[in-house]
C-alpha cells in the first residue's frame, strides 16, 4: 500500500534560516504529492502540490519538487518567518487510493 | 464559497453521553472525509463517502462510532456512548475526486469527561 515517511520534529529555527523538511514515499503507479500545513487551532490546508515527476509545487515561498527517482518530495523555504510556525504534513494519493498522510513535522521559528 | 463548515467548534460532555458532530462540505464536492487528530495517534482517517455512500469505514474505531450522509450537503459523526479516550479534534474534509486536494473544516474539539 501507499505510505509516507517524513522527518520527525519539532524543528526549531531562527527567523530567516533555511528550511528543509524531508519526505519520502512508497506508492504504486504515479501518485500526486501534497504538502499541507496546519496552523495552531486550525484545520489542515493545502500548501502546495505536484502531480507528475519533476513538477515543482510552490506557494508562499515554499517549494517542493516531485523526484520519482528518489521517491521524495522535500519541502524547502529559503528564509522562514515566525508566522511559518505550524505543523507540516506530506501526503500522497495514487492507485485509486485515498489520501495518505505522513505523521507531520512541527516547525517552530524563533526571533 | 464558505468552505467546509463544522459544528459545534467545541463540545464538552460526560462519559456515556451521545455526541453528534456535523459537517457541511463544499458544494459540488463528491467526496467527504472524517478524520480524528490526537497527540498520541496523529491524524487518522475514520471514514469517507462518495456521492453520499460510505466507501471505506475501516478507520472507525468501534461500534460506538457511526457516520451518515443523508444528502450531498450534510454529514454527521455520532459517538454513543462517548468515552474519555474519544477526546480529540475531529475534522471533516471534502474534495472533488479521490486524488484532488482535500479542503478541511476548522474541526470540532471534543472533550469527554
């Protein structure tokens, strides 16, 4: 079946630092890949997505590239802000299966 | 669009009581999902519907949990009787297709005393 593995948190960074949150996946066929973000006290919301190999999803300064050869979809941002503090979930759909989420990575950005 | 609407936002009840959570999906979405989120277990899919029909309820923890979708604009998740270990945040989400982006509601925070 499909599965998603993402790095455990919490990840604590200083403002303006570079962010990478690793995500790797196992899936049959050609899944679509997503990053969702959950701000404190809110539901999850889509941050970015990519539907085929080598696609790059981007939004709000965040980027992730669909790498089929390494089965990865790492999330990056060049300069984080305090307002980016949240929990980030990597997820995929494919093979007629429902969305499969990773366990989430908490990001804390400090001044 | 108003997005996915959930009610109530907070619910506090005593063990043994019946609890009903409500969800209104985004109009036109064919899929509706119920999730539960706790610190210990993370985000768990409980059940999902396609065109008001339950497709996969393998995540429903026990017979105490039941979900219905009587029409395209309304779904309920019921717990009867409730137990303290049911305390969690329950999310509803909807999407156009199984592969599309899911849109989440703000959640219902349930506390069972």
